[in-house]
């Protein structure tokens, strides 16, 4: 009887506990779903390959003021990825310094083919071909001071990217007006145009002297050769 009563009591306790267990499971599921939804809202979505980070976007360029071409920057690489990255870096630096520049213009891709023997010369038909591609971008600089352009080029050279070659051609614009080109270092009033003309006259004078000297030496050589080769009339009679 004691065993039977004990089993009955335990079965009754289980029947009483089942609704509570069900309520606990439902509450746990609700808590887990709320946590998952909050985590989805709080966690930012990863960038897809189609989206571009804002740091890699090309910055806006400054407008030209006078349209004076100051320099040309040429970038070359064997792969377009580092070339595009460094071009954007150069535009960001120019925008920070206030330099009006153009957008990177892509030059035609140059290809070079190399043929190498795979084995000694006896098996000359066993050859292998290699191809080398060179990508290039050109950025033009407008309406900027020479000091600012030099600073920009030094900054690019300091933080250059491996595998990207850089070549810069800088132009110096000098006015030829006498009033604007007076020499301030020596205190003289000669202009750049007068200095250039004086230098040209000196070069022309030196060239004329050299030509006259060369002509005189050539004349002397011709006379000496004529005396040796051409016999006189007296010598011809003796023969």
C-alpha cells in the first residue's frame, strides 16, 4: 500500500509540474528570439563586394583658376589594383593641399612578349612565352605654386606603394616682360630676354670662330696634299 500511494503521489506531482515546464520553455524561446532580433539590429552588416568603402572613393577636385599647366604625374605598374589605390591617394593629398588636378586618365596597356628556351639549344623547339603588361595613369596639375607642387610630390614619394613607379614633369613659367623680370639678386636692370639674347650671340660668335679655324686648317691640309701628289713640270721632263 505504501508503494502504491507513493507512485500515485509522484504521478500527481508530475502532472502538476508539466504546465510549469511548458511555460518555462515558452519563456525561454521568447527570450532567445528577442536576443537574436536585438543582435541583428545592433550588429552592422558586412560590406558586400559591390560596395566601395568611403576612403577609396575619389575626392572632389578643385576648380581651375587660370588654366595654367604646372606638372604632369605619370604612374606605372604591372597590375591595376595598386595603381588605382595610389591614384586615389594622390588625389586625396592634392585635395588636402588645395591643388587643382585632373582625374586619373588611363593610358593604353603596353604588352611585351619574351620567349625563353626550356632546355639546351639542341631542343630549340621547346620554348616558353612570357607576357609582361604595363598599366599607366596620368594626372595633370593646374594653377599651383611650385613650392606646393614640390611638397605634394615629396609626400607621394615618401608614402609610395610598392610596385608603382612615379614620374613627374614640372614646368616653370617665367614671364618675359622687362618690368616683371628684373634681376633682384645682382641689382642689374637686365631682363631675362636680354640675357637669353646675349647668350645666343655669344654662342653664335664662338661657332663662327670655330668654323673659321676649321676652314683654315682644312685649307692648309689640302695645300700640303696637293704639293705631295701633283708633280711639277720640271719633274715631268726628267721622267
